[in-house]
C-alpha cells in the first residue's frame, strides 16, 4: 500500500512516499481503509526528533487520526462490519497511509452529517479537549474557563465543549480569528497581540494551557483558589500552584471509544463542528506542505489530508 513515511528525523523533506506492507488485522482489531486523516502538532514534533520515544522503528508512518471505511474485521469484533463508516485516534501512529489497523474498542461510527474530512478532524484534538475540560478540570455548568489559542485545533473543540457544558468561556487569539471564535460561542475574546489576559480576566475556575512558558505562569493570576490549570505542553510549577491554591497538571490524551462516541453524538446534533483550515492530498508534497503550515503555529482549526 502507499504510505508517507520518514526514514530519519529532520525537516519536512524527510516525508517520503513509499510502498509498505498492508497491516494485518488482529483478532480485536479493524482494518480501516483511510479516506481522510489530519496533521497534528505532535506529528512534526516527532518528525523533528523531539519525541524520539514515540518512534518505534523506521520507516515510521506518522498520523494520529483516521476516517474511512471498514475493510476487514478481526474474529473477536462484533460491533463493526465491512463497509461501516468509522473514525478513530489509533493508539499509535500510522494514518498517513491507505490502510491502518485500529483496536475496535476505540473506534466510533461517523455521524451521517459529517464527511470523511470533517470526521478526520475530530478524534485527537476533540478527545484532547474533552479530557482536559471534563476528566482533568471537571468543568461544570456556570463556571468560567479561559482557553488559550482558541483558534487552534484543540481550542476550537474546547470552546464548543465548554459551551455544551454550560460554562462561560474566554479565549485568546489574534484579531483575525475573533469572528470565528464568537461563532463557536466565546463570551470574552482576548486579542493576545494587544491585550494582556492576566490584567483583564479574574475569578476563573479553569484554564486550558496550550502554550506553556510565560503564558502558563501568568495564567495562575486569573484563577480562583480551588481552580484548575490543565496544560497540554509542560508541567506547571508546583510551588506556584500551591501558592495560588489551585490544582495544576499536564497530561497526554488517551484514546477512549466512549468519549469519541460522545463527540460523534454532539456532532450529529449540530453541537460540535470541525473547523478545517486547509485540505491537502495524501502525497509526499501534500504532507510536506501541511507539516510546514502546522509548524507556523497559526493554523485555524485543523489541517486535513484527503486520501480518497
């Protein structure tokens, strides 16, 4: 099968098209024929060699979102059959390819109102946002949450999930993204280029930190005692957290089928919509261009790869 792989760490030019063996189907797995996947920041970080532990061996197929058609079903799998439209965040990489093997317990059916491209934009970023706000921050109706980089992949889902929960939402982004964020439900828009969120906001219950560094440290200032800071990028300063009387942690998303089912339900009801910045082809050139765009850190929503 065709796949886009890397044979060593480095720049976007390391992404190369290769013929590789089609994956075999385990007894508890499903083979998905990929119709669309997406590019996430973790992809270029692994490609650059910043997360060597994530690379088992070369050639390495990157990609962490799958949307497509069930092509083969393992002998122990009863909930899916060939031809089903499904999507998933596999437990490992491998979606920059024509086929991928995925554990059946983390797969969900694609809602009828979503295209493959839209479905491919949801799993990794959507579940990251859900786990940050629901599992770690325990965001509740009536609380106030600040979401940094609200126009990014995780940010756009976090805003919508927070509004679904019934929270009051503030988000940071550039001025050009204000209309988008308000359309997603943002109550307080912060233009980070002109405004200092830590001087404007106070009394917040939750901060979703996607930036780290000074932005993370300044985020302690806006939280109430007893609040939560959840980071996707670096471990918060424990002494600062203790001094502020808040809970602060960093986490990595774990694929969970029941959570993807919940996101699918919200999408089917029109309460969650993917925001897609650009779509590229599953090709050497397409992936290189998508990675370069992702590295700018100025993606609006998700970058999607069309395979079929």
